[in-house]
């Protein structure tokens, strides 16, 4: 009897172990499968959100770039319409049909006036053309164009601007020079408008295959977090323009405070040999 | 009465091997191009023949059936996982473990002279295959490139394997230690899990056939911004 009871006890112990073990394993396997499905869904949803954010940013950048292009066209149209148009109309007035009936002195006077006006118009058109593509940049390269720009800013006497290129014996491609020049123009424009700085200093270096340009100023500046925030918002058109240009050149920009915490520093990095985005080559 | 139900389940379990096989044969044009599904079909034939052996073989000649069944099962599961795991090292590990397992099974049968149900052999098989299945799931979990894990047919085959091996693990482990009568009571669970495994195989194959006709879209598909 005792043996039988012991046997029953043993069997029930093994049975419960089998029951619990089987149940445990099934729960473990099913739980694991459910966990994996839920986890993967969550990760994929997160990735999708990231993709959407990136797309939204790209959309903002393109919008900013298109808006900037339109503004530039409007400015050129306004310059041509408001300045060149009236000047040419005035020149036409001086050179009207009555000119042949005038006395010699009046004729000379009119021709001289018309010539003066045409000279002014030529200068105006040249200025418009230079604002589109600085001739110094085209003919002498980025170093001369930036030096020229800094000299002009310094010449106003309001701000001390200087630049120094340390390693620029081999020029980068002209398209990239234009991109860097436009970025520098935009940065300087922002500094002049918003920072109240008393000096701007630009230095250039190479680090391996990377072209590096650093801009220091002592005014009120922004840091990387501000740049990223403005880039994602609807304001900050100029910064978005910088971003879209850098994207084309596969470059990077870093806004930070100097180690001494008294200056703001902007670092622009562009790979020297990499090709530009094909869309940029088509559009420009 | 209990015996009749047990016999019915064993009969159903044996027949369940034919479900994936028939589905593959019915859609052979679609399934025949995939090596894994061909392997599923071959394994179903082998398992059906082995499972139904008690209808045409004597008890004495069925001594080698259990170890042979275990080895076939291991080779098929290992081949399937090796085919769907991307990590090269793990692939090699699966091949090595298959070779070792076959050697181990041979030594168990011919050297140690074990016959019938062998807890150790089945236990080793279950542990090794479950570990590789976990690794497969881990790899799939981190793969967020195209579609959800449950849209892949091999996921359902793996789930079937895991439920079958995981659920019957403890019964097989205790198989050599409990009374034959108790084991027979529990055996029905392994048969049910075996049927469940084959149902999962059918789900996987039908999913594969459906996806061949109408390929699934990416998990979160979207129209790209045209720039």
C-alpha cells in the first residue's frame, strides 16, 4: 500500500513537471513570437516616422531653395525694370527724332547726356551680373573672391573683416567654389544683420580630403541645436539654403561656441574630390 | 474509449503530414521553384512513411524508426534554418552541429545499442533547433528593411517548429523515466503539437502561394516626394 502511494506520488510529481514544463515552453515560445512581432512593428513604425521627418525636411529645403530662386529672379526683374528701364527710356528721349533739327551745341549736349546714361546702364547691368556670379570668383578663384568680399566689408569701417587661406594651392572644383562662396555670403549676411559683431575672421585648411573653412565672429551667434531647430521650422530661409547647398556638395556645417566661450565659430567641411549631386548639375 | 481517441489522434497526426505535401503538389508550378518548399515536400513524405510505419511494420523492425525519425527531423529543421539565417558563422555552426548530431545518433544506436524512444537524442535535437530558431527570430526582428516578419512564409514554418519542439520537449525528456501508461496519456499532446506544426506549415505554404500571386507591399509604403 505504502509502495503504491509512493508510486502514485512519484507519477503525479513527474506528470506535474511534464505539465508545467510543456505549458511553460508553449507560453515561452508564443510569448517570444508575440514580443518579436510587436517589437518589429514598433521599430518599423519608428523608422517610418524618421523617414517622414527626413522627407519633410527635404521638402522644406527644396521649398526654401525654390523661394530663394524666385526672390533672386524678382530682384533681377526689379533691378532691370526699375533702374535699367527708366535709364534706357531717358537715353531714348535724348536721342529722339528732334535731335537732327537741334543746333549743334544742343545736339552735342543731348548725345553727351545719352552717353552718360548709357554708361550708367552698363554699370548697372554689370553690377547685376556681378551679383549673380562674382567675376573675381570666376577668374581668380575662391581665395581671391573671399578676400575681396572681406576687404569690401572692412572698407565700410563698421566691422573688421579678414580672411586667410592656409592650404589652397590646389583649387577645388569651380561648382564647389561657388557653393562655398554662397554659403560664406549667407553666413556673413546673417552676421551683419543679426549678430552685432565687431570682427569676422575666416580661415581655410585641408584635413585629408576635406576642404575646411572656419568663420569666427564675436557677435551674437547660433549653435548647432539652434541651426537644426531653425532648419526644421518654417523660418530661417537662408539657413535652409545653406543646408541644401551643403547637401548637394555632400558637405557638413557645424555651429559652435569657441573654447574660450567668447566667439562663435562656424565650420564648413566639404569633400574635395566627391562629385556633386546630379540634380545640382542639371539645375545650375 | 481513451485508446480510441489516442488512436484517432495518432491517425490524424500521420495524415497531417499529407496536408503540406498535397498543397505543394497542387501548386507545384509555384512552389516547385523554391528549394525550401521542395525540402518540405520531401520531409513530409519521409515523415508520413515513418509515422505510418506502425501500420505496416512489426514492433521489432520499428526499433530504429524513432532515432531515424529524430535524425531526419533534425536534418530538415537544420537545413531549413540554415537556408534562412543570413549570418555565415551561424550557417557553418548549423552544418557542424548537424554533422555532430548525426554522429551522435549513430553512436547512440550502433555503439550504445539504444532503440525505441531516446530522450537524450530528442532532447539534444530540441535544444539545438530551438536555439537556432531563436537566433533566426532575433535576426528577423532586427531586419526592418522591407516587410513585417509575419508576412514571410519561413517565419510561420519556424513558429511551427518551435511550438512543436518546445511543447513536446518535456514529454520527450521524461519519456524514458515515466510509466508507459502515463506516457501514452501525455503522448496525445505531442501528436496535437505535431498536427499544429503541420497546420503552421500549411499556413506558410498558402501564404507563399498568395504572395507569389499578389506580392506584399513594403511594411509602411509611401509615395516618395518628387524632387
